[in-house]
């Protein structure tokens, strides 16, 4: 059944006419149906609440809609999240997680949902679905902090690295990053990156064979971060800026916008079904 559903989804994508170019740099995203979260306790009530939250997180990765909470099929599925459960287990929190939690006796809960059952329910609900095969997005990132502009560096900015990894996981988006080697640094700098024209950005990014490219500027104001994004995809440039908020929320908001643009292009839609 699961294989049959995947074949059907591939046929939907073929109808959209984008499969040939898409497969060149596609990535099969792992863990779309897995969620890890912190629960207050191992009680039945806390477990049911966690399953609802986790199922919503999974549906938010695969369903394409302006507001999935308003979809009847999503509302129905959230009423009985256990119907889509494959397995779960509890684990102790890491040292970092323990420091961030003020709850008494919290545990980590690892939840895996049944992909076949979820896809079957969504098919019946006539909604657009984005499969786990997705294009990688190249992120050019400039960080503006304390009057200094510099390129994102994972070794020097572990907080950024962690939040980017979380945003990638939450939305099921594969992110890749430029090498910023000598050749690239001779052609651009942290101060002029956001001013480069589309042709130059695409040329610099061609070596990575990424289908979509984002140029991002994160600017710190007091205790909050504002993100400004430019996404180059399908011959179009989409610009947006977020409000000033904690770094995690700023990155999640940007990743959500990237998801909207890409999923609207690649989603298998009900009208394409046979």
C-alpha cells in the first residue's frame, strides 16, 4: 500500500511537468514522520496531548495549504492521533534540555507516525501533499551584529547552526551552505552580498546545483533578530522581511515562507489525481 501511494504521488508530480529537472538535485528528506518533544510526564493525558502536537507538526511538513488547521481532514486526524501512531518511547532529557525546562520530572518523547496511514487519510481528504523528495535550498547568510557584518560561519556561530538545523527539521527542508572559499570571497563580501543582482547570485550559486537559492540577512536589534530574505526560484525573486523577534522564531518564519513557495510548486494536488 505504501509503495502504491508513493507511485501515485510521483504520477501527480509528472502531471505537473517538473519531475525531470527536479530529480537532478533532489534530496530524500529523512524523518518527516518522526517528532521529538518534551512532555510534562508519562501520564495518559500528557501522552495524548503530545501525540496531537506531534501529529500536527508532521502534517505541517507534508500538507500544503495556507492554514492547515482549518482543513477538515486535519481536524479529524487530530481527534484521534493514535490511529496514525507507529511507535513511541520516552527518554531522559539531555543536560541542555534540562537547563531550559522548569517542569518537574519532564521527559523526552520520541514519536514515529505511520506514513502509509497518514497518506491514506490525506488522500481521502483531497488535499495537496508534498512528498519526501525535495529540492535543496542554498542559503547565503550575512549576520549583522554590534555594527559588524560577516558571513554565517557554523564553527564560529553554534547558536545559528543549531537554529538553522531546527528550522530545516521543522519544515522538512534540506538546506545547504556555500563554501565561501577564496574564489567566492574575491567576488563578493558580507557588505555587498544583499546588493548583488539576480544574475550574479545565480552565477555564483551554479556550482552547487541548487534549485532554489536564498540570500538572507539577520540583523540584531537589542535582544531580537530581524531576518530579510530574497528567494530565487523558478526564474522569480521573492522578497520578504520578518518582525524583530528571537532568533529561533525569525529563522522558523523564514523557513516557513520558503516552504510555502516551494511546496506550492512541487505539491501533488487533488486535481492531478487519476
